[in-house]
C-alpha cells in the first residue's frame, strides 16, 4: 500500500542501437519486433498494476521514460503507453513527463509528436562536445549533431530541456571540459545533469583497463569549473549531479531524493511503495514472457526495516541542497560515538552545514559525498 497519494512512474526502455562503453544500465539491441512485443507488454503490465485495490487512490505526479534509448520509441507507441497510464491511474493535469533522448535519434517532427503525446520535459544525452571524446565513449552523435538536436527541441516548442554531461573522461583535459561547459551554457538549457565517470560492473569499461583517464586533481577541478560557471549563469546546484534554472528542478528526480513512492514498468525497472522495493526481470524476452502469461515480472523484492529506512532518508536527502531535518541525523547518531565523531569531522572540514533546524552538504561536501554516505549505512 502506498504511504502517500502522489506517486511517480518510471518506464524503462532498454533498447539501444549501440551500447556505450561506460554504460552499466539494463539494455538490449534495438530490434523492431522486440520493440513491438515490449510496448505491448508494458501496456499490459500497467493494466495488471491497475487491478490493485489502492490504484484509484493515487495520483501520478510525474512520469520518466529512461533507458536504454527511450527516443527509439515511435511517438505513437509512447502515446499508447501514456494512454494506458491514463486509463489505469489518475494522472495529474500538470504531471511532469520526461523522455531521455539521444541526439542522433531525434528530429524536430519527432519532438513535436512527443509533445503532442503529452511529454513536457526532454533530457538530452549530450555528454561532451568534443568529437574525439564522443567517439571514445562509443556515442553515435557528434558535437554538431548534439547542438542540432537541442535546437530541434527548442524549435518544436520544448520549453523544459535538460542536458546530460560527463566529466572525468579519457583524454578530457581541463581545456576540453571548459569548452564543452561554455558552449552548452551558451545554449541556455533549463537544466544540467553532469556526471563524473564511474567504471561500474556490467559496463565494457568496468571490466577492462581504460587508458587516458585524467588524474583525480583534474577531475576535481572539472567539478568546480562547472559549479562556478553554472552559478555565474544563474543555475542552482540543487543536487549532487543536477543544476537548474529557477523553476526547472526535476520533479520526478526530486521524488526519488525525497524518498517518494513510484511505480516501475519495463525490463529491469525498479519500484518503491510503502516499505518495499522491487525489481523486474531484466532480459526483454523473459520480462515479456511473464507479462504474456498474466504474471507480474518481479524478480527482486526487499522490505526495508526502520534502520534501513532512516539511513536511506538521510543519504537521499543529503544529496540535495535542501538537506534533511537535524533530528533525522541525531536519530542516526544516537548511541554511535564513532559515527558522531566522523560527522563532527565533516562539519570541521566544511562539508556539512547546519542551517536552523536542517543540515545539508556544502558544494565541497557534494564532491566527497560517496565516502560520507558509506559511513551512514
């Protein structure tokens, strides 16, 4: 049973023409027949979820199509999935509906069709404006294609466009990063999501030696370069890896960081309701087979206890510039002298700041947050 009336919805679209070397997400080769079967299965999964006794008691406040490459979806298929959601649940009139797009897979007419289907927000996977670096990453677009995709979105009337960037990349020195940052900021996107390269298990690069990686001091300077430039252009650094112009924070992602509840549809999609997290089968064929047999394709299931829930609230909340209530941190520190000493050292280092009845990480704290969060688990 959901704890709250407002929920989010995540739809995973796993298909890719080519998997990027750094990517560890659940993906599958693009195939027209597999895509048709997938779309039918997702719509059926939504219909199965709608049978829950609580389905009429919730309102969908946001929908996020992630991947994979969601922009491989034909606009009619995206419209069909949204129509299924609208029949199954109450979707708020002002719901934020985001689709992730790769530059090479979108055009102005496609953006126009997505908007007509109900999309209100576009997340464009630019990553870099250095053609050599894009080739190294395994991306299919170049810098010119990235700029044209952004311009096509604007020409189609998309008035909420986010741009994804990556730093800490092979052969990416400070000058290359500054050029990318300056050029993208000149586009005036509404939102930026910059991510430091992570060599995760499940990616091509996660299982091999990657040449040309910059030293740690270069990566740190790249972080601060964007932080300074974005602030100077009026962007709010509201989460570790997210910046927004006023009024353009990602409502869906804020739901995650505030430990909101969300349904999840598609292969490998993970959801959270009440105190339960679950994950769907990852292989497309197995996912579709379960749905076609009339079963939910859930393969992982975890019920969180009180301690896990508190640690999660702290970690997710401290990812944002809003921070968390001071009482949450006090509850976690109770009886743990070692952790209390660690937190005191964070304050002394300028990583953790007390503001009235809340605590939050500073921008310097954001930079070292992964190490800090390990202590809170």
